[in-house]
C-alpha cells in the first residue's frame, strides 16, 4: 500500500474506534469535512504537519497511521460511522 492510502485507511480506522463522524473529526482537527473524506479515500497528499495533527487528535503515535495491518482492517469498515458495531 502507498503512504497516502495507509494514512487514509488508518485515519478512518481510528475515527471509527473513537465513534466520530467525519464532521465531528473535522471539527476536532479544524480540517474541512471534504478534506477528511479525501484523506480517508487515500487521495490527500498530506503534509507532515497534517499527519501530526491527525495523530494528536486521536492521541496516538504518528507511526500508527502507517500500520498496514490496521489499514487492512479499515477496508472492512462500513461507509458510515453510525453503522459500525463493535
């Protein structure tokens, strides 16, 4: 997987784990909601600052946003956070 896809999928994974909608996560990071969608789809060429911001918002280490195993799990998540059940 490419870096943009890894960060996107892991962002989605941690957002779901925190039971946040894209809108709630956008408010937390001060990103636009459309940008959150672009990130999660693996289409955002993120700066280091934005990657740091995402990790900080989740309270995780930056390297966790590049974890392939978690990214693979994220591929199985539904499209909407309110449909996700643990």
